[in-house]
C-alpha cells in the first residue's frame, strides 16, 4: 500500500467548504475514484490546533498513484488551483509504502 498524508492550515471562514471538498464524498475523492488502485481517503480535523486538517490518501501501490497523476495531471492541477483560496498553507507530511510492517 502507498499512503500520502497532507497537512493544511485553512482560512477559518472556509472550513465548511474545505470539509466538503476534502471530505469522504468531496471533489478530491471523486477525482481519485476515477483511478485504478485508489483505496480511499480520510479527513482529520485537529482538536489541538484550530483550522488544521490532515488528509490521508491510500493507494494500492505507488505506481497506481503515479499512473493516476500522469493521466489526470490537468484535472489534478485545476482542482488544486481552485482549492488554493481555501488554505493558508499546505504541506506534504509523508508519502510512503507499507509492506505490512
């Protein structure tokens, strides 16, 4: 499995929209579901830092994600650009593979 974790600090006034776009039925999940090898996503809201969220995206393998990114580069970039106005910052926390360790 390949897991990607992002951290976001959002604009407080965009919380409802952010949660809808990044949530379990949101725009990102709908885009990811077009790909073979996508396993699911989770959205976490920090209980200690207001306005901070994590997303965790699971893929069957790194190769599945890379194929998706190649085939969906335009759609990915368009959605990412639309989401810029929702956040103050975003940071890739981790991208890694698991062999059942």
